[in-house]
C-alpha cells in the first residue's frame, strides 16, 4: 500500500475478490507504519489456521455474520454476532471461523509490529498446526 498523503476512499465490495478458492478474502482499507485497517471476509464454513501476531494487537468487529474465535486451550472459544467485537493481544494464538450460515465480514484494526516478524503458518519455526506442542511451549 502506498504511503498515505491525503484522504483515501475505496469501495471494499468492488476491490474484494470473492472467487478465491480458499473462501477467504482480505481487503486492506488503510495503513500506516503504526496500524492498519482491513476487512476479513469468510464464506460459510471457512476458517483460517491457528496463528498469532507477535508484537501486533488485533481488534475485530463483526459487520455481518457470525464468528467463532478459538484459542489453544480448552474453553477458549468465543462466538460473536453482528455488532460485537473482540481485542486479541499481541502473541495470543487464535483461529477465526465462520460458524454462521452466510458470509462473515470482520472489520479489523491492527497495530504494526516493530520489527515485523515473518508471516505465515509457521511462526518462529513452530508449525502452528501442532496444538499440543504450542500449549507446551506457552507453559514454559
């Protein structure tokens, strides 16, 4: 994204790619070196992988649909419906799931980590699919 030097407007529906094979869509609305705003969109039944963002807080607000947010530990599950939100602190492992019958659209505000860690399914050399391993690492 280009550096912001003036007011920027966009139509998220026009910029979105709703035909992605993984059923997930991410539209970055705005961003600076301190934070960014995006829309996370999930088709029914779609989720992302268990992951975390070291050094970056995330806040999600449900614009449309139903989201279930899962953590690593048993009982760490929160269901949000339209007009509800959640704050996820930096370094907290979570997974976003569309558990509703329609499209899920989340408004996301995130702080920018400094320095930026590597992104992806593997965080600091740990496969985030190994839940038991992560729980053991978090208790050390």
